[in-house]
């Protein structure tokens, strides 16, 4: 059975690029903006959520905590992928949250990102 990935990012271009790449790797991919993330998570039931940090409306930490507070979403692993200056201290902050499994820059090679997703889901 194919694994489901939910991409939460305010950049439609990045969501599209990542969806196309991961779809080619055999994942079923859905995209959401930060406002409708929780509703999409409940409806789609992803195996993993890829989450941006800096987004208008709701920040990545707000989305992350909203997911872990929801009974349907609290056990879904989250991989934070950020385009902002990659700061290990921010990564450490996010990794203290129970559902956050890793923190990576958007500039990371897509193959490395796909590999990390596979590791988290194994």
C-alpha cells in the first residue's frame, strides 16, 4: 500500500515541485496551506506531514502543536522542511515536540528528503 504524504507549505510552487517528485517515488501526495491543514489531515489521514516553518496566518509551530493536540493527528510524524535561514537552534526547538521527527532545509537534495521520509516511515 502506498504511503500518504501531506505537504503543508504556503508556497504553491514548492508544494507542486515536492508533490511531483514524491509522486514519482511512489507516494500518494496531498497539499495544504497552513489554514486548512488540520481539516486536510483528518480527511486525508497521511502517514507523514511535511511542514514549513514560516507561513502567513499560522506558523509552523502553531500547526505542529495543533496536530499533536488533535486525537486523529497526534501520532502522525512530522518532518519540518524550512526555506528560511537554516538554524540548528530552531531545529532543536522543533525537535522537542513529540510528533516532530526531523528538521531539514528546503535546499536539501530531494533524494535526501525522500530518503529521510522513507526512514521515518519504516
